[in-house]
């Protein structure tokens, strides 16, 4: 599904912030990405999303080499990926419901075919009474839950989540974890970037990618 071969990244003439990254994400797999602050976890997720171009090496996503893709093809690939970044990227002029439903609207689906599904997911993440609120009124934790719901609603082939439980209480974190688990069981490959060791320990069999010293180490 995703393959990196000797990938390196630097900004301008500076040193490489990521170097010699070689790994693969298989379909229907579950893995964590961890490492100290500043190690480059978010940068690595952006490379997978094709939001950044590597300085060297090769990246393929869904069997396509990133350096051979046209802009329209990159857009089509991104629609197959659910993303939760730490800045949430909600649209302030849309309600919580409309933000979560947006991926389905982009697919051209009629609202009558997905409204109940969106409402159910919002209730599951504790936003059932906030679905008609605009993002500027939401708390940081509520924005995070809305972003997670938006990433999950279209049942993506690949989910990339950057610290998805960082702003929620332990009880809600467990509920969100069940959502990720169910999505994985339905066939989605999941990559979660996190500092939360307790979260990772709940998945003893999950593979771990550890970033350190600009390199990636894989532990099965």
C-alpha cells in the first residue's frame, strides 16, 4: 500500500531531517509511529500523504510512484486516505456535521444516504449535541474528535492519525481506540503517530515504527 525506498528529506541546504527511510505499510495492517518530539513523525505522515516531496529516494502509494503523479492523480489518491493532523483543519464556515460529512459530499453522495451514519458517528465520539455548532465555538478536544470522525466517515483504505488521543480523557480515548480497531477489522490499514505508551501496549501485536536520529527502526 505504501513503500519507502531510501527516502531522505532536507529543507533547502540544511542537513537531512529524515534519511535512509525504507519500509512498507501493507494493506489491512495496524502500526504505530513513535519517537521523541521533533523526530519528524508529522513530516513522515505528510510524505505518505504526498504533501511533501522527498529530496531523494522513492515513495509509492497504492502502487504509484509519487514522482510520476500528476496533481489530479495525487488528489484522487488522497481521497483514499483518512487523515487526522494535530491542527485539525476543520472548515470554520461549516458546522460540525457538515465538516464530518464533507468527504461523502465530495464523493457525490446524496445526503439522504449518509445522514444517519454521520449522526451515529458524531454521537459515538461524544458530539451528538454539537453537530450544528461551528468549529470556532468548539473546544480543542471537540475539534479533535470532529477531525477523527471526518477521517473515519468514508471508511478509507489507509488512516493516518497524528496523536489522535492527545486531547481527550482516558475513557473517550478507549472509545476512539475501539473505532480505530473496528475500522481496521473492516479492512483499513492504520498508522497512528503517538507518544502514548499505554495506548500502544493495548496492541501488543501491532508493529512499531520508531523515529530517532533521523532514521526509522521497525519492530514487529
